[in-house]
């Protein structure tokens, strides 16, 4: 199976409001795909459809080859889902929570014990098995919630903003666990507002107003969206030279970033010209994912939407 997740023009309407607008996803086993986009962009709604919790209004798709419209129950058995407000039982202990989720997935009693031990070790919770969840720090709660979601060893894992509200160190260790799962060939969808996390994902799906603006590798997105070359120029009077720079041939865009200017040159335009024009050294820089998102969102506003933005 080439793709573990496929959707074709998948849409969800709530009344007359379109929360997910004709999205086409293709995601492979072993991939970590970040769902990125502003609040209300449709990430959670898309995840809930893919998990078989919500019925799409139109379009179709498959998870691990199972049909999203007709085999929802089968799909639910095969995947792990950690919701945006992850659901742990605070008045139960760490082990009792794991045991509860193992029961939901109907693991045999031998397998249940084995998986609970594996999950305690994966989450770094050894020594805390009998602690009440209410008394765990947010970082431990988060890793326990992940362990509960994947206790059945699912091939596809959906994580909806699992890292909000935890420290950078806890986020890193969480991400290492996810990476390990992907290395075993699992497919992982993770929605996040952290660009550093998105950078670590093999695929990024940019959502805006229900639409999928792009789905590609972070590096490809950066290359694709800015077909010129981006330079940073430190100048004594950036505001003073901004207008003049914008007028020069070969300069596509100039923007102010604190005391420096970001200058997008047309391909083939040598950067040495900048030194001549501005009297300062220009440094080649990489666009950030934020630059990419803004450029994509701007591009889509004025043109007819390309219903198949997948470029990998
Ligand atoms: N059950 C519902 N009924 C009506 N509208 C809904 C429902 N669920 C979601 N919406 C709307 O759909 C849009 C997309 O919501 P969704 O939760 O998918 O966004 P999101 O990208 O996950 O945002 P966030 O980053 O804040 O989590 C929002 O405008 C939301 O209000
Ligand atoms: Mg959400």
C-alpha cells in the first residue's frame, strides 16, 4: 500500500458553513505530517473525519485501505487518536488509565500486561505507575495520554495539538517518541502551532479557511513558494533605502524586519548588485515556514483554488 491516508475532495459543512473544503491528502506509512494553520482553519474537523468520528458532507477517502464512508468502525479499531483536550481519568492512577484504554481496545490479558509495561517505559513513567493522574505534571500527562492512544499499537496515529501547554524540553522528548513510532512505519498526523515542530516533520499540510493550501516537505515548500532568492541586508537606515531598493530591476519584494530588510531577488539576479546599490553586505537566508504560509495564503486569495495542491 503506497498511501495509508488518502482523501478525495473531502468536505465537511456545518449548516451553510464549510469547515473542511474539498481536501486531497496523500500520506505514506512512516511519514509524520504536520497539520498547520490558524485557529478555525479546519484541522480538528479534518482529523475527526479521518478518525471516523464525523461523517464527511461530500468526498471520500481511505485509511489503511479501509473506506472512510463504509468502514468507519474498522478504521476506529486500527488507529490511535489523542484529542485536543486529551481525555485522562484524573482520579485513576497511571496504570489504571492504561489498563482502561487497553480494555477499550480489547487487548488479551497477556498482551495487555505487556503493552502496559511498554507504554510506561515509553512515556518515562516508571516509578509513577501508582500515582494519581491528577498529581502528574502537564508533560507527564501528555506522554501518558499518548501512551493510552497508542496502547493497541495502531498503524495510524492522530495527535491533535498534543504539545500545547508543555515546556520546550517536554515537547522535544514527546517528539522523539513520535519519531520513533514513525521509524517503525507508523503514519502520524500531528496538528500544531509550533513551527519548530513542523520543521521536524517530513510533510506539512497547510490549512486555511477549510482549504488545504499545500502538502509537501518543508524544504520543498520553502523552495517552491519563493522562486527567487531571499537575502537579509543590515542597513544603517533601512526605512530610508526600502523604497529605492524596491524599484530596482531584479528585486521582487522588500520587507522590513526590525533593523534589517528581507529582499527577494529574481532567479539569476546576482546578489553582488545589492552591495553596490545599498552599500552593505547581503546575506542569503532561508524563508521561514511563516513566510511560506503568508505567501501561500496571499496567493490563494486572488486566484481560483487549485483543487489538487499536492506536489510530491
Ligand atoms: N460541530 C460544529 N458545529 C459548527 N461549527 C463547527 C463545529 N465544529 C467545528 N466548527 C467550526 O469549524 C471551523 C473549523 O474548526 P476546527 O476546530 O476544525 O479548527 P482548527 O483548525 O482545529 O482550529 P484550532 O487551531 O483553534 O484548534 C471553526 O470555525 C469552528 O467553529
Ligand atoms: Mg483544533
